[in-house]
């Protein structure tokens, strides 16, 4: 890797895999290294950037955080990513390292390939791609398709792809990795964790460093940064399903997924909300739900993070004087989710 270029680390992984938690710890352990952070979210409400804002203090101030919410970064490289990198290079606060958190629905391959564009290839290089994998989700089989169900569908429609959108994303994000972090290992017993590791290793033909991480063992900046790979020069062995199946230039899209924001009022009982959200997620098969909630009588805002049936919440900071209060939740699911019914159920819970 050219020592004169600024290194960039791409952190990818499916919805709710633990990317933001990983970055929080990275910033906290950066030891004075100036980090510029680019955050891409699927949906109109930027949650991760708001959660991370200021957590790096001088290492990564709010001015060093750029949020891209116009869609998955893999589809908006020319419109969003290239101009953002260009502005960072021209900034008076030129970073020592760039960290990019992709949307949970993004293919990392187009983003990494963009580092070969003339506008940035002389100034920036990919230090490495870190893929975060939710151990509990893999253990529960959330990324494995039902072969019998797929075959039954193929009888009805022979044009159907063999693999599901979730499995393709899972494999593509692993295929592009230089390091894989198995997150939430404390939620999985030893035997299942061995199974998860086998599933992950089977998803790529390349030998990739794998790290197990639980609540008390999140990798530090020393582990995540400084890999020195230059990943943009090694993309031939990391092709995504889309690239393999659409070499004619057909554009990748995210028609398989839907995202929308539900806004509500303050709630009276945070514990009751968690129970209601669990029920709603199960009822509508929601993939990801996250956002901020106002709790009556509390000066701090409640952060809500839900992945599958797991709902976590915590108070992170006081509401700001110029900040709009209330509740805002981002909902992400497959394209056939019933937005109207979900809105009704969520609004009934946000009271």
C-alpha cells in the first residue's frame, strides 16, 4: 500500500450486525489518530450518524462525520461517494484515516472498486474491508434459504434466482472481506459458534482472518486499522453475485427491500414499548427497526435498536434545545411488507 495515500477502512455487514458498535469502539481506541467517518444508511432517517456524533471527541468530531442517506452507497458512488472523498481531501482537517460504514443492504464491491477512479486513486487506498457478521442471526438460520420453498416457487416461475436476496447479500459481504468480525458471540453457545464460523468460512473461497467478538471483546482500532491490503487492486477474486450474473452492465438495485419512517408522540412506558415492538416485528417479519423515542418525564432520548426478534434500547443523551422531540423509527423489510398495517401497529405502540 502506498504510504503517501490516506488509508480507508470499509466496514460492511448486514442490517443490525453490529457495525456501529464496532465503530464506537474504534473511535474510542484511536489514540489521537484523526478519523473521518462516512456513514451510509438505507432510509431517510440517519440514526447511526447521530449515535456516533461526538463519541470520538477530538479524534472524530461532528465536523468529521458525513452522512449519506440518498440510498445505498453501492448505487450512488458517482453522485455521493466520489464528491464526499474529494471534499475530505480538500479539507483543512485532512484525516489520518477514513472509516466508511456502509448500509446493511450495500454491496461492498462497487464501493471498493470506486477507489480506482482517477479522482481519488492517487490520494486514497483501501486499507481493508471489515465485514461484521451477526453470530446469533447466522445461528438462527436467517441467511439460509429454504431449498424446498425456493424449488416450489421455481415451479411457478422459472425466472426466479436460486438464492434469496438475504443470502446473496450475506455471501457478497463476506466475499469482499479482508477481515471478518463475528459479533454477538455471547448470544451463541460454543457448539453453535463453531457452526457459525464454518458457515462463514464456507461462504468464501478466500482465506480471511476471522475474529470472535462479544459484548466485552469488541476489536480496537489497533486491530481494525493498518491492515495495509490495498483491496481495490484485488477485486477480480471478490466479485458479487450481481457482477457474476450481470456482466452486461445491468445495474444493481434494491427492489427486494423497502424502508420507511414512522413518526409518533412521546411514550409513557419504555418496557411496554419493547414488548410491543417484539410482537410487531414477529407479526410483520420486519428485518430491522431503529430510531429515537421520547419517553414522557425523561430528559434523555431513548435509542431503539431491533434486529429480528431482539429489541435493545438505552438512553444515550439529553434532548437538545433545538431538537425536534417525539418518536421516529426506521422500518426495513422485504419488498412485500405491509407498510400500512405496520404504521398502524407502530403508532398504536408509540403512546
